[in-house]
């Protein structure tokens, strides 16, 4: 589990803040990276945007494999092999 970091950032005239280095490092955020902000009531949760997108994708796909009959790793491997064969025949 990631350690809890409590820090402050000053809001500048254009609404910008500088994220403390330790927080950027823990979130894996570098220059040019994007963040996702989720506001709930009086709290804001900030996440690395790539991590947030992956979590949303995983949540949306939850249970879909079982619905299509993919219940074991062998089922998945068989599907991958089948798709590869189809692609090679094109």
C-alpha cells in the first residue's frame, strides 16, 4: 500500500498549483503527463490519468469474459490462438 502523503500547494492567479515532488513521484506523474480530478463534495481525488482510464476500462469489462464463455486461462489461450490463425490467413 502506498504511503499517505499530506502536503499543501498554493493556488496561483490562473488557478494553477505545483504538485509536490513526493506526490508526483508516488503517482508516477512526469512533465507533460495528464491527471484526472474527481470532485466529491468537499474532497478532490487526483489520479494519474492513464491509471484512471485503465481502472475505468477494467471496471467496465468486469464479468464480460465469463459472459462469452471465457472462464479459464486455457479458454483465453485458445481464443488468442484462433484469432491469430484467422489474422494469418488474411
